[in-house]
C-alpha cells in the first residue's frame, strides 16, 4: 500500500516538474526580447519596439480617418446626375463612401471587414518597419540588420496587438543578438469604434433616418405640395430654393446627435444609435450635391390658378394648387468617437421623387440593371453650329431611362463606344448653345452629325398699350426644345435660340374683389343602416361644403399670345426684345375676371427687336 502511494506521489512530482518546465520555456521565449538582450543593446531594441508602436499607431489613425482603409479602393468618378464619386474629399483627405450611388446610377457598398483592416494594417507595418531611424546608433558603432518582415495584427476592443516575425540582428563589439519575434500592444479603441460605426451604418441602411430628415427639411424649406387662395400665378425661384435647402441641410445635419435630449427640440434631432460612444453627423454646403425639381420653367417654379377660367364661374373662388417633385442627393460624414479618437465614414443620402430611396437588406454590388457599362457599339459624333463650324460639346446617350456619359468632342469630333439601344437619344451640350437631342439607334456602328443652335442673351422690354410697363407680369416663351418664363419686372433677361415660339404675356394689377363665404350641399347614396344594407339597399346622405370667403388682390388685366419665329440674325444683331400688350378692364367680380380670360385668348402681341 505504501509503495503505491509512493508511486503516485512520484508521478505527481514529475508532472509538476514537466508543467513548470513548459511554463518556464514559454515565459523565456515570450520574454526573449528582454531577458536575452544584452544591456548595451537594449536601448537599440527599445527604440525598435517604440518605432513598431509608432508605425502601428500611424496605421490605426489612417484606418480611422479613411473609413477602415489604408490603401483606398479604386476611384470611381461621379456624374452630373449622381454627384458622388466613390470618395468624399474631407479637407483634402479622401474617405471612401460606405454607401454611394455611382455616376451611372448603380448602388454600391464598400464596407471593410475587421479582417480586411487587420490585413491592411499588417501590410502597412511591413512596408514601413524597415525605415525605422537608427542613425544615432550607427554613429555609436552599432550594426543593425533587418530581414523580411511578416506582421500579424489582431484588432481587439481596446487595443491592437501586433506580432512581427522579422529577424533583427544587433551587434556592437563582442555583444551580438538576433531577435526574430516581436510583440507589441498598442492602446486603441479602433475595434470598438469600428463595431459601433457598423451599428450606426446598419441603422441608417435599415431605417433610412437620414433620408427621412432630408424629406422633413425639403418640406419645410421648399414648396412641395399645397393650395393657396389666389387668382394669380405663384412663382418660386428654383435657385433660391436650392440655396435655402443647401443651408438648411447643413444646419439640420449638424444638429443630429445621439446624446439624450433635454428639450423638445432636442428630441426631434435625437438618434438612438444603441452604442456607448458619441456620434457626429456632418454635412457641408461646399460638398458635391445635386438638386432637381419638376415641373419647372427654366429657373422658375410656376403654379397657375384654377377658378378664373371660362366655365368655372360655378366655383365662386380661385385657388392655386401646386405639386413639385424633387430629387435630392448629398453626402453625410458620420463620426463615431471616444475622447480624441475618431472613426469616420461617409454615406450618400438619396431622396427620389420626394421619397427616400429603398433600404438595402444586404451588401449592394449592382442592384440596378444599367446599360452604360456595355459600350460596344462604335459611333462617331460631330457637332456643328448653324454655320457648320465644328464646336466642342459634351456627349451623352439616353435610353430606357439611363443617361450614359460618353465623353467630350475634340475639335468637334468624338469617336467612342455607345451602349446598344434602339431609338435612344444622343444628347449634345455646349456652353452658349441650346441642348440638342438627336434620335439615333446604336445597334450598329455609324456617323452622326448634330447641328446646335446658339443661345443669345436678350433683355425684354414690356409695353402696355404702347407705354413702358414695370408692373407685375408673367412672360412665357414656349417652344418644342427651349421654353423660358420670366417673372417680370424682377426678371428682364432671357436666353433664346432660333426657333418657333408661342409668346404669352399675363399682366396683373391690384384688385379688391371680395367673394363671400358660401355653403353648398353635396348628396350621395350610401348603404342603408341596419339589415337593409346587407341586401344592397341605399339611402341618400347629404353634407355641407363650406367655401371660405376670399379677397382677390391680383387680377388679370392685360396681355395676350403671339406665335413668332425668331431668326438667329434678329437675336444676334439686337439686345432688346420689345413686347407690346393690350390692357383689359380691371375686373370687379369673378364673372368679369373670367371674361378677361376669354378676351385674353383673342388678344395678340406686338414683337420687335432693337
């Protein structure tokens, strides 16, 4: 019995010795850089480790400032339709978008994985570690030799571990050491910030909260839809609307926050991102963006009244309904930060047709079919002015809703690949010329000659009954290819090309027509109450419609329409278009106002140049 106990004790002692030996071996191997480096060489090695930490910190900083990238993805330019390239220029620092829409209208994501970041940081360290500065040690007589490095990076929550496999031989006099494995931990919140950034990004992709804020801003700062009581048109300047939107988007985006709000206003701007770090949302009015609105007349949005036309006297009032459709596209830079450490990435905010874009449920590569990448039909395009002089222009091709940028002519000529399409349009644009659309099928190679009409700036001088007039008026120049509208006298300059125009002038004067409040009764058949309704019986139900009283302050009191073909020589050799309109009686009732519209259709205009 005692012998057995002795054997067991012996085995336990042997096991303890083996475990201790393994532990000592591992400890010595891990601590090789400290215990086996001679004291005279230790400062050199400490300097190397410091260099390794510094290069790692620099790489971390680049990753955080460039959306998780050190080497940027291939650059993809934007277009006039989609202003986003694949990168946002932030004070000279290119930052890859995590979500954007390419210039040819393809949704794309480029969110790096944590493994991607580890590999790129490892490569960054490998490329730079052999450039550590040892000049002062060389001057002291040290010899330092570095072999090829291989770095393995582990991004953790609060630090980044780097294991570098690289032979480093340091010698001086009789002291000589070769260290192959190097291990440093760099304090950093890169891993935590990246994971939090992904949570904010996924929230945006799922909820589209940035797009919803954009729609609120749009409806607050721009006319979208509504009704005004008026008998004269309402006009808005599109450029002024876009300027207001640009400023409002910048201000409202900067107001977004994930901090718990203390005011009612703060509750509106509160974003519950579900993370412990803080988040900033940044937009600048100087960044690329695109605003579009329709319907529009040149730079004006015009809403015409209803109720003053012939046959609508039964209404007894006038109103101006309007509905404008906007496309709004702009970037937002999202910064997730903890103290001074910031991880940032941009996204594109897209509102199409007054509605947010569709949310993405998975990684987007090419979610929208597009013709533009398939430029396999060779076409030569030449663009001329009306004197058949070659002019340089930008060429695009439109087919099935896709607008593909093709290129620019050189000396008036462009030979390039076009996507194959039947009955698409080649579109030529040149500064100082009217945009020209040319119907052309690109299912076979060919040559196209496009003649473009030159645009001329002209001042408009309006006369009423032969005398100069500076009151309110709307002047329309309507043609198939080039329509313009002026809100006179605020606008007196128009840009026209040769062609057939229908010129219309509406002159408005002050009035004090007061329409009293009226009540009319509207009746309709509804299912009968009780069991009768089950058998299809109906009963008549009436309700009152109340039309509020209305003061008409602006009324049609002059104008007319005239068809006129404008010759290029007239536009070229004159500075002023003189339009003479006839006055109408100032109406004092809704019936007289409608009579003015009847008379207006029979009134012509005098058109001359000087």
